[in-house]
C-alpha cells in the first residue's frame, strides 16, 4: 500500500496498515483495506461484494471495501478496518463457518455391512454346528464354507465405488465435477434452488440492448478512450468507431458524470442524463424499469440519444429454470443488483417476482439460505463470485460456475465447467441417477445373498457353484454401474 506520511508516499506491506492510516489508490490498483474516502472520486468495482459488473461511483466521504478494484481516478482513503476485521476476512470466516457446520453423511453400504457381516458369520457357525450334529464333519464344513462363499460381500463392496467411479467419470467428460460421494445424497434431497444473477443467469458482462437516436458511432468513438465496463460495451457494439474519421480528440473523463471528447468537430459527452429528457423520457424510463443503465449522449450540449446498456440474460437460462422445475426444485433469484434489474431478469427466465431478493450482500445471502433451511427446505445454491462463496458453503448443495472465482469453486460441491446454467440440472440428474444405481446394486447384491444363503445353509449348494454365483453377482454390479456411461445431458 502507498501510505501517506508527512506529505510523501511510503510503500508498506498491507499487513502493517493500522486504523487511521491514510493511503493512496491509483487506477487499476486494489484498495488495501476498508476505509473512508478523504479525497478524489472514482468508479470502484465492487463485484466481490455485489457480484455486479458495473462499478460504483465513490467520492469524498463514501465507504470503500478492501480488495475491491479502483477502475479510474485517484483516491486517498483512511483505513477504518484492518486485518481480520475487514469485509474480505469476514467473508472468509463465513465460508469456514458454513463448511464446518455440514454434518458428514454415513455411507449406505457401511450401515448395511454393520448388520449383514455379523449375521453371516453367525449363520455359518450355526450351519456348522447343526450339520455336525446331524450329518457329520465333511457335510458340515462343506455347508459352512458354502455359506461364507455365497455371502462374501464382493458385490456389496463393488456396488458403491464402481457406480461412483463411472458416474463421476461421466460427469467429468461433460464438465460436471462432483467432489465426493457424499454429494450424491445431497442432490436427492434438495427441493429448492437459489441462483445468483450476474454471471450465472446472465452473461456477467455489459452489452448494448438498444439505441435510441443516431448516437452509437459518436458515443463509441468517445468511449474508446475509457476502461469502464459500460464504455467497453458501447465500443463492442460499434466496431465502426475505430475508423480514422471517428478518432476522438481532447478526451476528458469526469468520475461520476461520464466522458467527453471532440469527434468530427462536434463536442460529444457520454454519461449520466442531466436536466430534462425532452423526447427521450420514455426510453429512459423503460431502460431503468427493465434494470438497464440509461447512458445519455449529448452532442454540442444537446441530448441527442439514449443507449440502453445491460447485463444480457443467457440464451439458455430460461430453459435451465424450466428443467430445474421439472426436477422438483423451486427456483429463487438472489442478487446484489437493484430490484428493477432483478425483477426484469426473473421475468425473462420464468421465476416468480415473490421469489426474488435484490440488493443483498454476502452475509445477506447466507442469511437467506439459512432462512429457507429453517423452513425445512433442502437448498441448492448456484453462484460464481467471491460474494457467493459463503452461501455456496452454507447451502445443502453448492454448485459453482467454472468461469467463477477460485474461492466460489472451492466452497462448492459441484463445479459446472461449461458455464451453462442448464448444467446444474444435468449435474443433479446425473448425481441422482448415480445414487439410484448404487442403491440398485446394493439391493440386488443383498437380495442374491438373502435367497442363496438359506440354500447353502441346508447343504444344497456346492461351494464351487457358490463361488460362481458370487462372481456373477460382482459382474452384474459392475455391468449395472457401466450403464451410467450412457447418461446424456440436456444441455
């Protein structure tokens, strides 16, 4: 961090910062720790907290959060929280607390073996004693050994690992990374799914949705000199702005209001709308109501057009929500964005307005998951950002987008490598099918023992045939597990 001491800047490790220290943050640098802006104005990328791609404008007196990115302008910040008291450290604590609160799932095969193995040993011993009393030594040992061979739990031992191996292997081929066998039981129980908006349901990057007025080329020429996400969206929508005749001159950036430059002899300003919106009030209101950002374009100080910029909903998201409903999951939308944007996205993908929570921070997301769990729901969470990590860990089943942050992936149970929300439904279907295969394997392995152990106990089963039957049961279990290789994703 660049610490201000005696009017000069001194570079010090962030770990040495103390409450009350004043440090400098330049464009492109991360804010060292939580604090209050003393001087300067800038656009700060707070996606770590809100998940939203549009930077927040800050000025003197505003609070800023450590580890967020200063995208433009110079800031002088007084540290208010350092070390373990910062917001980022608090998010890490939330993740740790949520992960430690998850109870381990006892394996189904262990529960069966705890009862089955002692019973088999007892039946074999009883068979030996009875046949010794009625039939002599040789028949007694043959019958007892036949019982042990037919009851050898090879099929039971193979039932779980073979299905898990094939199921998780098939998932890996499809970009669905399932972290462990205990995850399978979680997918069976979940009945509610909570989805983050930005980067999960939407693209996570700004794009131009509509242009009102002949202003796109001029706006793009001006915005070519800015690194703001909205500027990048406008430039991407108009490649023609790179033509020699559209080069902007006398570029000026004013934090919080926009940018301006001279294009083809005209002074063009792109940014926030000011004053009356003659002729564009309807376009401005429609953009804001839909959760977009209305960018005003002034040419020679006259409002000439409005550009509607927003985070576009993924083409597959509506289909993904429909598939999740088919699986019996009740969908919710959770976002740090404003209510208008949240409701617009929810409407586009088919989520009820009553099942949308907007303006939530990382702690609020955890509390929302806890609230649903307190109502008796088993909750799955899909997210991609640092701000989602604690909620992913708190949920009964966490699914992280592969294009998301490392901390979100680490906190999740399943990673969706192809970044397609429909993969969440595929992952749940594959996990449930794998669990059904495991239970089917165990049923047939156990049923085969229930039928043949009495036959062996009364002396009607030769140990050679008992060994053959045992081998066939193992082959059946492996073959049944291999059927999972035929799983086909809907995505």
